[in-house]
């Protein structure tokens, strides 16, 4: 039995589920999922810069329409539920929770509690944070004591 802590930002797509559930071949994997709701307005500029860097100008213009802070909790709960259902449908055990404050502390605690074998950070590209090594994966590598794998999430078109 292999235990992975999976940090996500949004609902898993079918491609994401296939990707993470096949990483370890036929080995049975249990997923402990953490999802952090969208941050406050201070994060909006960084997300817009990432959208522009990816050539997604329409997405950058829509940043103001996406719920943030307290307004993001309900959509995050739905995204978590969708993700857990998809992982279970793929034959994996899965449980999860939202993390609001101190995501890296919550990650470290969950890794220890679950005796996790690895952390998978599944995220959209965040060029500004990655450049300065302030993204979740870079910071987690110094904190959790297990291998941290960073993967980019898929979008369904």
C-alpha cells in the first residue's frame, strides 16, 4: 500500500486522475487530498501575470470574476468532492480536506499522520512563484521529509 498526499488547487480532471493513479503501476494507492481555496486579492496579480505568461489573455482578464477568500470556500468544497469521487471511481482510497491557513504546516502534519510515502503537488504553472522558489512544491521539499513530486494539472477542452 502506497500513501500519497495530493495538494491541488482545483477539481481534478479525468486526465489528472489518470495521471496520478497510474504513477505507481499496479500498486494500490491511498490518496489524502488537500485543497486550498483561492487566496485573497493580493494573489490576483500573480495569477494574472501567470495567465499572461502562458498567453491566456482572456483568463487574465477574468481573474476579477473568480471568487476569492471566504467566497471561495463553497466552490473549493465542491472541487474537493468532485476530486475525491473521481479518485474513488478510479479504484483508489481517497479522503481530503480544505486547508485555509498555513498550508505547509497542514501538509507536514498530514504527511506525519498518514505516514505518507510522497507528496504530489498538482498545480497550474505559477511562473513568478516558481522563479523565486516560493511555490508549494519548492517550499514543501524543505519541510515534509518525503519526496515531493510537482506535476502540472491538465485542462479539459
